């Protein structure tokens, strides 16, 4: 059966960003060739036809998705926590940077966390199209590329089209966590989300977005930002009911 190619994909085939950095070392190549296939998400033939719970061997009650997980530090931490506490959560990670995927695999391979993780190698928007409605309980978009030039704003992952799709996929009360260290992108993210009818910003005061919650470990990009003296914002939105 031919693989599902979402109909809008051709229009956005130009993936912006690196697919590969340094050549993979032998150990990284082994992880990609030998460990990834068992964890990889293949898209079904029909848009909206992917029930993510069915991807896991154990039964899961919640599905969390990390968009653009980079080196995978955050996803690996969440997966380790979920497996230690035996919380019935399945974690999906989407990333097209193969070195990042190898890094995530290095963190989780042959650990209990591996059972909780499934990986989509490609453009997350294809995964979003494939997922079935009302399936996500948490979505993490941590330090997405800010694309500062005006003519590149359409490349930003936080924009109305993605939010409309997330609104379909996220269950009422589901959490969307977004972080950025770029003040211009922060304004954009708030504008997009505050005017979207499906999301509420949960912050009640500055400490709620200036401080990273305890169950939110640092990522590589956050560490770079802090080292450069930039102050990240940690935003939590909730999917409204109805
Ligand atoms: C600035 S990095 C942040 C990485 C990580 N979240 C962190 O905080 O360290 C953005 C990441 O998103 C990935 N990315 C960007 N657009 C994507 C897309 N459409 N689908 C999947 N991954 C994407 C990039 O490959 C990159 O690894």
C-alpha cells in the first residue's frame, strides 16, 4: 500500500532548517539504523487515521507530543519520569534533524523510557494531519526557530494553521507548553494564542511565565539562551472545552 502523503505536503516540501549536521558517528548510525525502526511512526494511508495509543505496546491513557525536540533532552527526561512513575503516558516526538534523533535515541535506548516513546522523523505538520482528533493531552513546543525576518514569518511553527490543527487534536483541558527566548517571537506567540478561540493562557502573574515549572527540564537551546544572557519565557496554555 502506498505511504500516506498528506495533500498539502507538496506545497510545503521546502523544509527550512537542517536535516543533518555533522556526519553521524558509527554509534549514532547504528542507533538510527537499528533502534529507530522499532520506535518510528509510519503515517497511515488516511489523514486523521492515526490513533497514537495504538503505537504503544503498553496501554496508555494520555498522549504527549513534543514538536522539534532537538537533542531530545526534554523528551528523554519526560519519558524517564513517566516510566519511573508508571504513569500511562505515551510520548510522541517529531524532529527532522537526524543528529537530534540520534541524540534522543542515545538518551533512551535500552532504558525503560524507550517503551514510552515513538518518533516521527519528518515535518511535524504531516504528523499533525495524520493524527486522529481529540488524541493529545500535552504538546510541547520548546524554543522553536524564531524566523525573525518578515518574509520568513510564514515558516514559524506557531501560527494560526498549526493552532487550528492543534485545537482539533487536543482534548479539552490539554496543555500546550511553549518556550522562547526571542522577545519578538514571544509577542507573536502571545498574539497568535490570545486571539485563538480554543486556547487560554493559564498565567496569573509574571512568575508563572518567568520561571520554568519543576516538571519542565532545561533544553539545549534554553541553556544557550541563558549563557548568552537572554531570559526565556515559559508559557502554558490550556485547550478550552467545546
Ligand atoms: C531551535 S531548535 C530547538 C530544539 C529543542 N526544542 C530545544 O529547546 O533545545 C528547533 C528544532 O525544531 C526542529 N523543527 C523545526 N521545524 C520543524 C518541523 N516542521 N517539524 C519537525 N521539527 C522541526 C528543528 O530541526 C530543530 O531541531
